[in-house]
C-alpha cells in the first residue's frame, strides 16, 4: 500500500472578536483591528486541511470562546492552545477543568508581555506546569531572545512537559543580529527536546524589510529543528501586518523544498499532528 500522506496543518492561527475586549495589545491604530472569524480563516487557508487555534488574550474567557469555535468547525480546527494563570494558587484545578475539553491541546502564557524574564521559572508557576504535564497538555512559548537561555533550564526542570517555541523565538531580524540568536537556538535544539514553530518571522523584519531577509533565520531553524521538531504556522491574521497568507505559505514551502525536501510533509503537518497528539482527539 502507498504510504499515508500527512495532513497539511497550520500550527498557529488566531481568531478574535474585538468587542470581547480582552486583547490588550490589539489597538485601534493597527490595520488588523477588526474581527476575524472562522469564515475569514477558511477563505485564506486554501489547501490546508486543519488549523491549530492559538490564544490571543490572557483570559480563560477567550479560551472558551476559541473552544466553542473549534467545536463548531466540523473538524477544521484540530485543536486549541488556550490560557490560564499558571501562577494562580488554584492553577492545577483550573488546568484540570480546562483539560476535560478534548480539543484543548495546550496552554500559552504570554511571556513576551511579562516584565520578569524569569517568571516561567518561578516555583508557583512550576505547580501549573506540572499540572499541565499531568493533564497531557503542551506548553507554547511566546518568547523573545531574552527568554531563550531560560528554555534550557525550563526543559530540564519539566522533562515530561512537551514544549514548542513560537515564531522561532522572535529573532531581531530588523537589527541583522543573527549570531547570538542562532547560537542559543542551536543550544536549545541540542540540549532539549523542545520543538519550534516556523512562523511569525516576516513580522520581525521591521520597516523596509523584504522577505529574503528572513532566509538566514529560516535556515537556522531548518538546520537545528528540522525535520522532526519544526512546524509551519501562519500566525494569521497578525501575518497581515507584513504579508499575505498565501505569500508566506509559498515562501516557506519553497524554502523547505530547497533546503530539506524530504521534510516538507512533516514540517507542514506531520510534526504538528504528532506534537499536539491530534490523532488522540475524537472526531
């Protein structure tokens, strides 16, 4: 029999409704200050079999909003990465309750917006992380380069918790400082089992940046995390600040086909399916 073909999965997509009012970062001066619903996503994601919805607000209310969308999506939304306050005294109980929804696949604290870069290493947060591991949930790491050294410590403290770095750790592509970020990503890949999302890079280009400026950073991710730990994601509609869905998809696909053609199926779906344990989710 021919080998099974991995589904094509967008591992990082957002939906939001402005009137909900808990998106502190989403201000009226941004071109993406408008509602983005499931129908909007279906219109731009042609050729994609499913998506992972990722939180955009630090509230459990938004998590339940996304889960409701997921349950009404006829299988298009394969899973949700939600939010809860991992430092709250009752975090373990909250996590257990949230995990009862079969479509919740993980949680994401918005670390890039927390002033203390060591927050994720605090003992009170560790209780929440341990509860996540016990519930079979994964941890999405929304971080900046300052957080990268903490990832190695975090992985050593929580070996049973699956972790993925969002947007390649948001390298400062606009500054052209590739070396320090690259060295840290190499260490993380070598010393931990942390995965990485091949997403969000174009929005780090800065004013006047062009897509080709991201190529060296894409190559670093391919070299160190592919073919087994790299997942493609769009980061749409945040992506609209820098590009279009189809342009980013084509750019990333062509890059992977050139740099590591045997990894295309894994990076564009297979790894997300395995990392988020999507085969365990009942249809």
